[in-house]
């Protein structure tokens, strides 16, 4: 049983000609430090879950994802849906190599200095973190259960996630990609009609976006803590044009919750009985089917995460 070796999943960054060069440097550095690891390369986002499941079933005690937020999410789902012969989930870690890397940034991992990240992972400092679950139903009546570490987005923010990934493939400068993606907020000031139950109360709200976060949620749930057994919920009402610019400034400076158009709650469970046809993403991973209802809750301190 290879439990003492890392099971490493390398997820190439889509559209980047430098991704394999960076991976070769990461692999060489791991080998120079004498780290025992077995690695596989994903063939795309969908294969990451299958590979993580395979490694969990094989008994790896640690699974490291070389990738971004979406890849980390796929790996988490593979781990959570698979029984390990050790009787416990493998610890999970990340070497940032994709888009966003918001959960890695929460813990202070550098997105550029892979050596610093690897040095930290080798120390094997573990922190039990919460895992969010979402049970959803599509318009075709299909049911699905997924997991997340950071957040679930419904509405315009989910659309921005998708656009940001597409523009990142076209534009070499990440800042430009973020800027162009954010402009979508200005031109898509659409309202979605949400119905949700939370803390025993029924809510009917028209909103531009809702974020349910266990961690910072790309700045939308900045007060969330991924080990307190709670979910932070942020609802963004449809703003005027000038309020959007103000909100973007507050988002990028960590003061998003001070915006007048924001409503905030903290809960352990939220059930959407209607999503108003809003697009959905989780941990930067776009869910491509139309979701009509969803139940989201938190599993306190469910999995070990490697932190600096």
C-alpha cells in the first residue's frame, strides 16, 4: 500500500504554453528533495475526479493537486466519493498551477513560488477543514451530489467564473483577464428570483448573485472561516451602474460586505427551492447543467488539508 508516498495529480493549465516547463521544474525540485511521490497527468477537468478516486482506493495517505481551484474541487469530490482501505480520507494539498487559486491564497501559499509551497507541504502540517456539500436537482430531474472547500456561486458571479477561464486562455496577463471578466457585471445587471430556506425562515429575494462560502469565496464572503462549521451567505441585490464600480473596488480591497446592496447571513444549512435559472459554480468549477433546486450544508472538520 503506497500510503507513505504522495499521490500527485498534475493538471496542465489550459491554454498556457509554459505549463509543462513549470511542471518539469516542480518535478525536478521534488526529486532533488527526495520526496517519494507517484504522479499522473490529468486529461482534463473531468479526469481529475477519477484519478483522485483511484488514488484514494489505492490507499494513498496524501494526495497533492498541481492545479487551480477547479482541479482541487474535482480531486475533493473524487476523495469524498471513495472509500479508502485506511478507513479515513487521505490528506489533500495543492501546488497552485491554475486560475484563481483562491483557497490556496487563503492559507498564504504563493501562486508563483512553487519551491516555497513544496517546502511547506513537506513539513506536513495538517489542519482539519470543513467540507461543504451540495445536493442538487437539474431541470431534467437528475440528482447530483458535489463537495466544495471554498464556495458555491449562483448568478452573475458564476458567469464571470466561466468568462474568466475563457479570457485567461486568450490573454497572457491575468490582470486583464480579471478586468474583462468583471466588466460582465456592468453589462449583465440581471436579476434572478431566488427562493430559499435558512434557519427555519423562508426567503424570496431577487438578486444578481448569491455566494455561499466556507472560506473567502473570491472576496465575496471575506469573514468566512473554513474550520468553524458554518457557512457565510452573501446576497448581492441588483445595483445601479455607479454602485457596480464601487462594489468592485470594495471587492478587491476586502471590504465587500460594507456595500449597501449586500445582505449577509451565517448558517449551517441553506436550501434553494428555486434558483431562478441562475448559473452555478463551485470552487471556480462551472456546473454546466441548469439547476432548479439545491441543498447546501457543511461537514465540520471533515478532511485534513496541508497548510504552511
